[in-house]
C-alpha cells in the first residue's frame, strides 16, 4: 500500500490477482481519484500516467463514481448530501478528501448521468 490510498490499494489488489486490466484501471480512477492523488499522494503520478482511461472507460468511470457516491459504507442507498456528510464526519471539513468529494459530487450532478433503472436519482 502507498499511503493507504484507497483507489490505488484496490488497483494493486486486483492487478495482483489477475483481474481484467480494464477493471483495474476503473478502480484506480474511480471517483476522480487521480485529482485527489495529486493533492495527497503525489508519488502515484507515474501510476496514473501508465494506466490512462480510454474514452469509453471515462464514461464507465463516471457511472462507477456516481454509484460510489450513492451508497454508504454499509451499501445502503444515500443521497449525495448524506454521502458528503459522512465523508466530512470521518475526515473533517478542511481535509482534502472532503473538499475533493465536494468537487466530485458537483461533477456527478452536472453530468446529467443520474439515471438508474429508468428513473432519475434524487440529488
């Protein structure tokens, strides 16, 4: 593990266990983690550079990111605001993880991709 960086830890676990490289890349990049890594874990820059997402994977990554922010740590459905509150409570309002989460939710809301099962998720 490098600095216990969640996205990278998942990526290395999957890669070490021979998962499909596309799945590994999606886990590495989920929730726009490259942007966060540049703030708190700069030694990962080369890892992200060596594992870029294709255009199609970027679309899938947005869906994965929305799903990540619409479920809590127990797998229960939550609103973006509830998820943000949970992140703030765990990390603190001034922590880069929380400020990054605010930006991620903004991107998700602006994407127009909040459709699931034929219905639009509540923000």
